[in-house]
């Protein structure tokens, strides 16, 4: 998995969270918070669960 340059800054915040949270759902919450702060958006955990699952599988499993 490779973060595009557009999300490189956010990836530096998201990737360490993979090791700090206990499960995919928690990672989705963290991703949601990071992206919403970075892009002033209103994403939900449900919208971020897919990417959280992909990241989790690539790194944790």
C-alpha cells in the first residue's frame, strides 16, 4: 500500500496508530479524526472502515 503524495502527511499520523489501537474499528475512528482535521471534512467512521481494514491487513496481519 502506498500513500499518494496528496495524503503523505496524513499517512505519517495514521500509520503509527495501527500499533496503538486494538482493532480495525478503533483505527477507523483515528483515520476519521485525522482526515477530518486535515481536510476540514465530515467523514464518518463507516466511510473510513474500508481503508482502515486495508491498512490493518497490510501491516498487522
